[in-house]
């Protein structure tokens, strides 16, 4: 039995101490999480807009349930494997936001459509729509779909208004697909740090979205659902009023990348940092540097460096040292910290960091109150 599982057993009906946990460990502050969930639920509701938060961020049945309890329409999933796990966990109203194109994945999509409540998927090509429709026939199921519109990054989505109309016609001709609307996710704009610059970029991109929606409406395909947006642009998108539902994901946790962005335009932070990694000093034999037990396997490396949140000076410079270790560098840090001392880090980028862990260790202050699985960990296909 692993230490954590033993602790889990011990936690049934009792609580534990965060300080007892072996490190590195993924820590989730449940009160901050719930405040973030409530804040975006209230904000979207006050605009009369729906919320279908992206679960690629957390991959967790427990967190998805909290979002649904707070009024979410469902959740988004990036891949069929993620959707299968969350549907199995009782989550309804899942939208799969990446095209499902591999033959085996289409089979699983059709099978999931037959058993999952309110499943939706995006499509961006008539040939794939046809394959999905054929596979739905084998399952005697139907599926609601939205057309993914490329916001200009050439990742996924139809590349023009004409292509959107052609695809809407193709979908309308297929008996088992039901056209519901469009998806538009401006991934390149989410992390523009300056608010005015981000707003200007989104205003320009929204003009394009409106032109595609107008073309669809002219052809008799006015969308019921316009889904998209993220943590970076949620306020701007709510003010512009085009989306019927938002897909923000990272807001539940907040990572360093998003802390670097002015999300409100006045420097106020609308969400709290709920996620962290607790690590420990494992070596302190130099005055200006200590080594901690969290390296590439404990923190994703695509989003820059981690930040020290607690246990060492916030000004300490973080440097990845390798698979297992990082350095915290500051004058005299090796004289003030000793092997075994705990530090809490704010993660550089939340989604890929979460995918490195089997469990969330859920805390209230310094009390461990639950251990939740990262239910869809590794479900990349
Ligand atoms: N929607 C889609 C299609 C995404 O790919 C993502 C994240 O990458 C999101 C929504 C959530 O965005 P964020 O994490 O910036 O809130
Ligand atoms: Mn992300």
C-alpha cells in the first residue's frame, strides 16, 4: 500500500495533515476552488450567458460535479478518452472540443453518444461528419454537433465562412447529426498580458466570427449555440455579447501564466490561486542555493518557471535542474532553509502539470480533507 493510499484509508471520517505528505504533491485549496467556481458561475449568469467549463484543465469528476452544482450546462472535454471517463463518472452535457477523426475514436464517439446524456462534439470537415454519421447508424444513436471555426491559427476549424456554410449543409443532409451552432476558441489571444491589447485583438477576431455567423444565418443556419472563450478573454467576450456559453477552464486553478495577465483591466485578480505543488528542500549545501524535489516530472515545463508561494522568499529565483530537481536561488537561502523544509510552488501552466499526477491532495488551510483522483489523467486519445 502506498503512503497516500494508506493515508486515504486513514482519512475516511478523519482528517490529515498537509505537513505529513510526501513530496512533490499536487495540492488543491478547496475553498479557493469553490470561490473560483462560484465567481465565474455568478458572472456568466449575470450576463445571461451559459457556462460549459473546460475539463481538460482538471480532468476530474469531483471538480466537474462542483461546476455542475454551481449551474454549469455541462463541461468541455478535449478528447474522447477524457469524455468517456467523465461521462462514466456521471457528468452530463459534455462537449468534445477537438475534432474526433481517428476511425477507432469515431467508433467510441458513436458508442458514447448512445449512452451519454447530452453529448456534443465539434466537426470541421464534411468527410469526418459523414464517417461519424455512418458510425452513429451502427449504434442507432444521434449526436448534436457544432462547427469548429478556425480563429486564424490554423489549428482546427473551418477556414472560411463559405466552408462553414458548406459544412452546415453537409451536416443537415446527414440523418444522425444535428447541427446546433459554432465553436470559436481564440487560443492565441488568451495569454496576451496587457488587457487593452488582448481586448483589441478579440474585438478584431469577433468581427470575423460575426461575419461567419451572418453567412450561416443567411443560408438558414443561424446558430443556437455559440461556444468558446477562455479564462484570458472571458470578461471581454461577455461584454461583446456574442457567445451563448463560455468554455473557460484554467480559472478554477490559476497558474503563473494567468497570474501574469491582467484579466480585468484594472489589475484586480478575479480568481485565486487554488492549485500548487508542495515540494521539499532535499539538499542545502550552498549558501545561495537549495535543491528541491520537484523537477520536470512534477511541473510542466512549457509555461516558464514556477513561483515560490510559501516557505522561501517569494523573490527566490526558480530554475529547473532536471527530471527530479529544481533550484531555489537567493542570497543566504542555503543558510535559512534546511533539508526537509517544505515549500509551496505556484505552477507555471496548470493543465499539463495536473496530467503528471494521479491525485489531487485537497486541503483546507493546512488540513488535508480529501484525495481526489485526476480521473482522466493520461486520456489523450
Ligand atoms: N476551449 C478550448 C477549445 C481550449 O482549447 C481551451 C484551453 O486550451 C479552453 C477552452 C480553456 O481555456 P483556458 O484554460 O484559457 O480557460
Ligand atoms: Mn492551458
